[in-house]
């Protein structure tokens, strides 16, 4: 696998069985379940199924796409019970490791982890689709993001949830985004990827953000690397 190896993922969230009952009334215990899937540590990649009301065995048959998967990216699946008032209840989660679905995909059941229910499972299908063919005649630019130190604390408690976006200004397809590292002002990413559509003479811009679940992400700082500083 090359340094910039990546693919697009077609995700099918098919069904779940034997979920935990989170809602109770005179007819018994049920839930209103939905399922999310995202690359672990990359919340911006999340896809979400429809909500199926009053069942412990939902059939979603939902298809979604995660546009860019990098080498080593695991998939996180979470099943929630939808609530009109208050936060949705977690019914269970599962991790599918990168080597289990890349490059040949995956189809089958995943056991959901939850302290109150041990036998719940979801059925999923993963297909790996190459993004593009290599063009040996074009220059290729690889960027490795190592770490940051002494970032501004943007959250209560004196910490942040930082990630970095690297891009060629004016080229939306060139963006490379690291994982979110939770609760730190001294993150270590050690992530490398290729800058798509890079051309000789392009500048590179690095912007650090604090990830927020409920509001716009806060910028923690930025710097531009002029074209002359990019080694051929």
C-alpha cells in the first residue's frame, strides 16, 4: 500500500437485532433506533440511518458513502434510541478495524458493546471503491502532520479537541484533515496523506481547529507554507 492509499467507502446499514429497550409504557419496552457510522476520530465523516419507531429489531436498509478513507482508519458504528426531549440513548457500539474491510470489503454481523445488553448485533456491508488511478507524470505532494504544542484552550476545563486541515488555497479537493484528538492542547497525530491536485508552485495552508459537537469549530491558529518552502 502506498503512502497516499485511500478509497471511498459505500456503507450499508442493514438491520439490528435484540436491541436494548430504552422506552417503556403500558405496551412494554421498545426503542426508536437509528444507526450512525463514521471513521473513528473523524466525526465529520458520519452517516446516519433513518429512525425506525417502536422496535428492537429495526430494518434500516440504508446506504451511505464516506468519501475518503485513509490507511489505518477504523469504522465506528453506534446505535441510538431517538428521544424527542433530552439526549438520545446509546444502545450499543462496535468497531470494525481497517484490516477487516480493506481492500476486499466486509459483509456480516457486528456485536454491539453495551454494559446492559450483551447479545445485540447489527448487520452491515462495506464496499471499498478506489478514488482514482495514479498519474505518474504529475508531481505528487505528501504531507505528514506530527504534532502541535501549547495550543489555545477553547473548551471548559482548559483543554481543546484539536485537528488540522492542510490544503492548497483555492483547491477544495486538496483538503487533508487529521483525526480529532480529544482533551489536549499538545496533540500528536502522526498522520500522512497525499494532497490531491497538487501542482508545482502551489502554496500549502495549515489550519488548526477545536472540534465542537454542538456549534461551529473554533480556529486555534493557521500558517501558510509558501511554494518555495515545499521540497520537490
